[in-house]
């Protein structure tokens, strides 16, 4: 078994370290945040990821945590780079953390660098050149992109669709492939540039599918079709498949937004205008704002209205708020003068203008509308009598098509999803104190 130094104790680094330890390797996880390392040493996991805490505890004897570069690299055969690469204002990926790791490597380094961070195509060649310039030409370099999704990251690592290994030297690729012994999955061997592109292309295609089905959903609303049935019929085509054909209010998170911008900018820097990806990004941004239009259709002007956002994290089974649609919705509702409330079972973010509540019932009490932003399972039975009675107006905007429209309507709620056929029953009844304008 090998000794591995993992640089970065975030979502990717901790899952990578824990899973490599599960495969029998000795792993040192290094980070620059003292509070994070101290917490890990105490057995506390600083992020929420299903199964990760148990995995770290089970492999505690093969895992250690440090702030010190030399301690992390002691006896290491491989250095996994698992730092974040956020977008710059230009849209390019910020590789400053990647370069910090590379620059910190001592001149007697013999370990092979394994790039797990998502980086632009050509990064490996630049790192290789920098290493050569420092007299570290013997240090190997392998691109081993991650395909883990938050909420299912442990399973995605241990039961992947594929393992991608791109290397300058064949033997380096062989060594990294061998680290995954015990995992039954196809291995794609490639040059470094192609391995880097595989990650970006995969995410770009998934984003395209999401934006495509959201565009179809918007047309469905205009012509009276149901996007759920449409997606089912399309997804059964063996050439297409059903994955990522679920209409909603758009994607967020740490990967899709930054990777879409990074690929678009990579193309632009290379002299190519990526028209399709530009449209995909635009559709996603507009989709988040369509919820406000739906609220205005039912409630008229939103000034003084109370709107409960149910689910704040960008997806279920994570506490990650990066690029979460809830942030855009909260900002837009605040701009319209609405009183915004929020609930999430895991995430407890500080969002300007949003008051957090501990339960969905508390969040919707006295509210004029409830918006399902994240499809947490706790919201599957939100259309119940207790909730209806607590709301000032029983209106549910289902941003994830989590609920059955007919059942929700039978329960006395006005309901509107994304791309679901709109029924006259969706119009709110008049109330004694005011007449709602549903024409907007």
C-alpha cells in the first residue's frame, strides 16, 4: 500500500483521503485552516456529507491531519492536489491555490503529483514546465479528475462510472490506476490534456441537459403540456437516457457554475466562441428568476408579502450554499419588498434579509406563499392540513416538481410547478381583505 499526501480538506480532499484510506493506503490530509485541522483531529467533520464521518472514523488509524507541508509529505509516494479553483472576475479559473501547493513542494520531492482539482486544459503542461524549471523533472504528474457529486460523494468515489487517468509517463499512470485497486469500474487512460477536458466536457453536457429540459418546461407551460410526462417519454429513448432531465429552477453548487465559466473562458482564450454553453448559462440564470414571476402572477405586487423559501442548500444532502438558487431568489424577493423567510434541515446560512426558522411549519406560518427551492425529503408531505391552515394564503410554488399537483390541489392549495400544466384550480380564491390580481 502507498503513502499519500492530500492537500486540501474540503469536500473533494476529505472524501478522497477517506476513500483512499478505505482502500488501505496511509493518508495525510493537509490544510491551511487551523480550525479545520483541529476539528478533524478531534473526530469532528467540518462539512456535511452522508457517510463521510463514518468512513473517517473507520479508517482513523490510516488517517492523520496536519498544517505542516513537510509532515504531510513525509514518506509520501503521491501528492493529491484537492484545492478549490473558484472563478475569477474574468471567468477564468483561479489556480492560485494549485500553484501554492506546487511551489511548496521541496526540492527533494520524489512523490508523484496527482491533480484532483478541476483545472483548465493545459494546466498539467504548465505545472510540468514549472517543475522542470525548479529542477524537479523527475517528479511525475497525473491528471485524475473527480466525478463526485455532493450528497453522494463517498458512493461516487467507491462505485464510480469510470476512473480517468491522464499521464505524461505511462508508468505514472499505471501507479495511480493501481491506487484504485478494489474498485470495479472502467479505467479511461488518456493524455493529460484529454483527461482535463473530460471533466469539463462531462459537466458541460450535464448542464446542457438541465437547461434544455428547463427550456422545454417553459414551453410546456405555454402550450399546456406536462414536462414530467415529456421528460419520461424522452428519457426512455436508449440514445438519450433519463438522467438530468428533471425540470426545476436551475443548477448551482461549487462545480457547475465555475466549470461552465471556466470552459467558456478557456474556449474564448483559445479564440473560439462557445455559443451553446453561453446559452446554457443564460437559461440557468433566467430560470432562477422565473419563480418571482410565478409569485407575482398569483399575488400581484410582492411588497409586504411573506414568502417562505423551503430548502436553502443548492441540493439535498449537503450544507453547501455556493451558488445556491435560494441566494438569487432571496435577493430578488428582497428587491421586490417581500418579507423572506427560510428553512433548511442542514444549512444555516446568514442570508441578508432572510429570517431562518427551525421547521417548515414555523417558516410558513402567516406566509402568503411557500417556495420549494431544494427537494429535501422532509418536504414531500408539505401539502397537509396543518400547513394549509397556518398560511395566510395556501400557495405552493414547487421549484423542484417534488409534489403531485393533483394531490396538492385536492388538499386545498393553489399549486404551480415548473413546466406542469396549469389548472384553473391554481388560481388563489379571493380573500375578504383584498382581491388578488392573477393577471400578472
